[in-house]
């Protein structure tokens, strides 16, 4: 008796079983690839965000300018906040113009992070979240001496420190720092009237 063309029930079941196994393996591989891609995206995003925050901080400090003596624009630094004038504010619309700004460190005890907050006349923003509740600003003079506040308690210091650092953690793997060096003048430039004797006493 001649066998009819086509698959038997057993052959169909074998083909279905093999197809199911191949499909399951493919799905597992796809899920693994998605998990890897998601992790890479998270790492890249964190890295990019951190690099951008570092650049913002360095730009702000490099652009520091001295203010007129006894005015609110004079640079002032403490361990958890600093304020002054910069030519490189985060607000793009004010780039190149002396802009008064404030940076403050705000501790979030629940998440054990410290947030670096920026404020000027037109913008308030969070620039960074440091992975520690122990974060502080440190100021250095030309001799490398460190201070928790600026100006330090000494005779006639320059208005702008030689170096500004953000330090977090205490030691080992938890320790980290951001360093920026002001690149402008450290004392107010004399006004044109004072240079040329305009408006002075006869």
C-alpha cells in the first residue's frame, strides 16, 4: 500500500517541539541582549550627566570675577555654599555677562546623597547629586593652604581663591573631588574714572 504525502501526527509533534525550543532560546537571547543594552544606557546616562555637571562647575569657577568691595557681589565661600560673580553662568542667555550666582550643597538624608544646587536671577537647577552625605567646599590660596571659608581670617587676602574644590566622602573608594581654578582677576579692576582722573577732586 502506497503511503500518502504529508506529515504524520508524530512528525508534526516533533517539528512543533523543536520549533518551540528554538523560539524559547531566541527569546532568552533577546531578553539578555535587552538587559545588557538597558544597563549600558544607564551607565552611559550617568556618565554623561556626571561629565556635564563637572563641566558646569568648572565653567562657573573658571569664570569667577571679583565684585566691588562691600557689595553683595563680592565672592563669599563657606563649606556648604558659595556665591559671587561669574562670566560663565549655567544660563546660556547670560554667557559672557557678569552674573551673580549661588551654589549650595543640600543633604538628602533619606537617599544618602548631597545635591549641588545652582541659582541665579533667571534659573534654579540641580547640577549634581553626590553619592555621600559628607560633601563640602574647600578653598585654597596661592600657597596651597586649605580653608573651610573664603575669605580666610588673615590680612588682606585676594577676593578670589586660587582653587575651589568639592570634596565628598572621607577615604578609600568613597572619596572623590571636583577641582576648578579661577582664571580671571582676583581683585576688582580699577574703574576708568579712577584711571583717567575723571570725576575726581580738582
